[in-house]
């Protein structure tokens, strides 16, 4: 099942059930008003939403209409909790080198996460406003999951059952603000503008055998200004899968229904797969050539992030955004 949030003038949008081929959608106000409300009552609501999805596929859903990514917000336009991991330790090692920071050995055994701003996510086709190009504008292509209520102290093997939806992420970063901000000891804030998510979130069964209960084994494809930038395999070199990340973040707290847990930037040791962020590309250039030659993004640049199934069909739709000056 695929779900989206129609822009309707409210903060949370109207929940839509979307067809598997992303061509049709139907609003479900008779079932639940929005995705957060659905997650709050998932066990009761899920069978009704699944029936709507079946009717939509069979052409029997009254009120269905053409689905357009430009008409939707993020699947969860705002969330109670957004925590992003760094599950691909290869990426962590490279970007830390880029800012002259050593990587402690514990990073291979203990996940690194940060808690991001979750009150105002970007729609998948919205412009990305940034105050200055001097901030070092960078994409970060990722995968994320949405959970139901997760108790404190949940073990990884039990965390699998709490993953209800999967989606894509562009966790935008302002690289030139990061070193000074992290040096203060409190973590990211100004260096992390609003995050963008894919047009739809999908239940794990939509991924078929590409989902093993903890990660997605498909390439995550990024384009910058129409040129292929990276297509690393999301299921390869993921040091910590989603259940392990959930186990980590619930050590001392619960997660409420609708919590979003991100993978961090998808990265492979196979350099032929490209990268999912410019900082990683620049660090590889530094290692190979003695200096970074790829610039960060400029105003007017467009970034597209998408994932395709084994038949070449888009699963989540595309995050397709242009960087613009903030007004």
C-alpha cells in the first residue's frame, strides 16, 4: 500500500491512498483525516486502508483522480519525532575526514544519530530556500522508516514489527556551517535546514524481496541538474539496519507513533556507484587528486532522488527540488 498527504490548506494534509503505479489516488476522509491519525490507530485503520487500496487497483474506488506529486506534502508534513542515523559508516568516515575529525572506533559498534527539526518538512517538489550559497549547500539521499509506538528498551529483533512505512529522504545539509556548530558540542541546528521526503510512503510489503525486515536492497538514484550523481545500493554496506537504529534510540526513551528514523546518507565502498552527497564526492577527490574540485550546490541547481523496483518502476515517486535564495 502507498500513502500520501494531499495539500488541502491544513498543516497535516488529507490522507490519500495511491495506486502502485503512482498514477491514481483517492482521499479517505471517511476512514481517517491524515497519516498521523492513521498511525495513532494503525491496527484498526490498516484493514480499511488496505481495502481502499485493493479497490483502487481494481478501478472500483469512487472519487479517484490522477495522482500528481506537485499536489502533495511530505507523507508526514510534520512529525512528533525525527531522528536520523549514520548507518553507512563508510560515509561517516569520509565526511569526518573532510572536516579534519578523526572517527572513534566505537562508530563501528554504536550507532550515531541526531534529532532533527520535525515541525516543518518540505514537500517533495517544493523549492529549497537557503540564505546563502556560502553555507555549502549539499544533498543527502537517504531511506527512512516510520514506526508505531515503540517501548523503551526495545531489542532489534522486536523493532522489526514496529516499522510500518518506508520512504525516501533528502536530509539537506549546509556543510560550511557544520564544523563551527559541532565544535560547540550541542550538535546540528543551523546547518540542517528543513528535510524533504518522497511523495509517498509505502508499507514494507510493497518492496517485496527487496525488504528483509531491516533494510532496502535497491539502488538509491540521485541526479543533479539531470546528470546521474550516484546510485549506491541501499542494502550494501549498511553497518546498522533500521531495527538496530531503533534499538539504539529507544535505550532511554520511547518512540511515539509517527516517529521517523532515517538511515543517514547511503554510501558504498564500491566507488563506481557514485555518492549520495557532495561532501563524500569532494573528500574522494581530495584523497585522489589532492584537492576537491566538485562545488557545492548553487541557486538554480536541481536535485532529484528516486528508487526503482527491479522492473524499473518508481516505488516512492521522486524528490525533485530546486535550490533557491531564501526571501
